[in-house]
């Protein structure tokens, strides 16, 4: 089988996905890439020898020898670029979140429907071993029927990764309750078997807004901006983005369309970085302790008591490849390459991706309006049916 020839739009932080997809002789290769940043283009030329490297995304999208497109650009550009690639007839991978407004997400799905071009969304957490373990336990009936889900997201590196570049500005992200939370809202929907219908949120810019140490407009980020060491406690952060108008802590309550009640909490100034899911059914509950290799999912389901050790302890499986998100990224790219070639069902879902964004958008409106409840509008049933059929038109 010849390699799927992939074109890449954007080579920033998620350029790691392009490197994961570059497996010459093993099914896929990066054959062209566009980015406006000279440094990114230099790095890409070294990572993908022989690939076309350009400043013009059209040269990638319109290239006749490109079979599929990865859209890895900032969130607010996704709809324009994805729709252009879909209209060119190239299967498209769009990094999460799908975009930053409900209308733009619907435009992407509608364009995929009208063109018949395959659309895939990069919700890699659906391939994370801890998430798949929890979903398997739920499917087996280990805790009965799911009734409520609580998610706590501790983001130790938030000050480095989200308050030093475009992520810090509403005009590029809507807010981190959407941009960062889209991952977890999607997983929450997946575990609970429904989509958010009613949302209510509160939040604030509690730490990074008071930090006066900002870069000048146009000044590049410092060399150590992306680090897992140092920069603690949060007030020691330096070289923050000139504009910061998003929240660094947020609390979201949801009622799903199947009656499940759920909550999601996100904080960007914690000392630890992981996600904690508690899923409670009518016959037990489960909770993960850690979310990578070496972690566990614990289950309580035999009897009532005060605090005690779990009835079942399930180790999170080791990742096949410990690259990216606990090994999820290689599995994500495997699925996209197969889907681009053959079509068929996928674990990620364009409908679910749209619903995660819609929940994040309406929740952010609630947050900025004193916690006023909002309703999440459903997707056009025609589009739902199309994507549930595996992106095949009804006969």
C-alpha cells in the first residue's frame, strides 16, 4: 500500500501530530506544509525532508498530489481552512476544538455534508487508555446506569501554555472553558451517553490578570515558555501575553438530554496536572486516580460504608506508544489515516465535537452574564443522521 500523502496547515504546538503522522513506508507521510512563521517552516523542513514548505495554505490544499489535510492552526481559523479543504475534496482532520462558535462548527459540518468529503475531529482523549477503561467499565454495567458525572481538571502548566500566546484572548478562543474544556466535555458526553442541554457556569480571572509582567505587542515568547519545570508559584510567571481577557478558573453545571447531571471544574494555577473523573451510577461509582500509565480506576459497588478501599482496582493499561497524551496521539492518527482511505465508523465524532463546542460557548456566555442559565441548541437532524450513518448519504 502506498503512503497517504498528507498536507499540514499550521506547525505550532500541535505540530507533534504531524510528526506522529509522518511514517514514510508505513502508511502515511507529510508531503506538504504551510505556516506563516519562518521558524516553524525551518523546523518543518528538517522534520519532513523533501516536503513542500510554503507560506501559502492554498498551495497545500490545492496540490494534486496531496491526499488528505491536517488543520492544526489556531482555533478561530479552523472553519475557513477546513471548509476550503473539504471543498477541494480532501479528507480533513481538524484539531479540537472544532472552532470557537456554534455557527462556524455548523458551517464545517454542513460543508462536509454538501461535498461528501470525509471529516475527522482530533478528540484524542477518546483514545486515551484511562478514558477507554472507564467507558468499558460503564458499558459492562459495573456501576449500573450512569446518573451523574463530576470532572475536575487541574492544569498546572496553564500559566505557561495558555496565558503566553493567542490562547489568552477571547477573539481567538472564546475562552478556556471552550478551548481547554472541549476535551473533557466531549469525554463527559461519551461516558454519560448524552449531550448537554442546559448549562450554567461561573468563573473569573483570579491570578494571571493581576500579573503585570507582560510582553510588548509583537515581542516573541521567551525561550523557556513551554516548560514543565520552574515558573512556580504562579505569581513568578513572566512574559505573559499582552492581552489576557479569559478566565483562569471556571465551574460548569450541566443537565444532559438524557437526564444525567454533570459538572466540570477547571483551574490553571494548581500545582498538579491531571484530570479526575467521578462517574456515579444507580449501582456504584468509579473514579480515576491519575490519568496516565501507572494510574488506576477504582470502583465501589458492593455495599454502603464510610470511607473504605475500593471493591475493584483497575490499572490503566500501558500505552502502545507513550507519545502524546499517554499514547493516544498515535492511535488517533492511525484512525484518521484509515478513515481517510476507507471511510467507516470512528471513535471520534463530528457531531460530538460540535456539541462539546456548543456547550462550551453557551457556558461561557453564562459565566460572563452572572451565571444565567443557557440552553444548548441541538444540531440539524439531517446532519446528525448523515454523520451517524458514517458520512454516507441516505439512498
